C-alpha cells in the first residue's frame, strides 16, 4: 500500500512538473549598444595618431579619454544585457587628418543616437546617461579643436 501511494505521489509530482512551462528570461535588449561600441572604437581609432608626421594635440587626448569612458559605460550596460562586447571595426587609413576628424565626429554622433534610444532596463539608465555625457564631451572637444584647425570648414555636431 505504501509503495502504491509512493508511486501515485511520484506520478502526480511528475505531472505537475511536466505541465509547468520553463521560461528563460533573457537580459534586457538594447540592440544599439554593440553598434555604439563599434562606432566609438572606430572614432577613437580615427583620432589616434596614424602616421609618424601626425602630432597629437591635448584636445585629441582629452577626446580619446572621454571616448574611453563612454566605451566603459556602454560595455557595462551591454554586459548587463548579455551582449558580446568584443566586436571590432576597421578604419580607412587613407583619410587625411581633416577627414579622420570628420569621420570620428560622424561616428560619435551615430554612437550618441544609438545610446540615446529608449532604455527598458532601469538599472542601465545611469550608465546610459554617463555614456551620453562622455560622448557629448568628446564631440564638443573634437568640434572645438576642428574649428581651430579648419576654420573655413562647416561642421555639424547636432543630432
């Protein structure tokens, strides 16, 4: 009798477990994080000294530091979302210094748009705001420096 009761209980328990749905909860998705990281890394590469004749101004060092901080914040948020943060992009080494600056600013603007998309993970909101501040700082530093180096060239840094 005890054996039969044990089997009935085990069978009932098995039915309960079998009827339960297993729901795998993925991390919050923010598909633009990876694109923003790629843009920031590529912008950083365009700012870096690419030839022996290039000199690096303090503004470029400051902008690079801001980009590095933005990358750090976005990586934290992307890792929270379970994203692979190791993607890399290549740069056009044939661009002159002016072209590299323009491309870097264009990429920073793109990263800003990507990071500024709606965030569904409340925990990442602070990371997002800090990343945006760093990106905006890098854009402003580069834009001011660009205007000094190339005063006749119009530069749009708005969204």
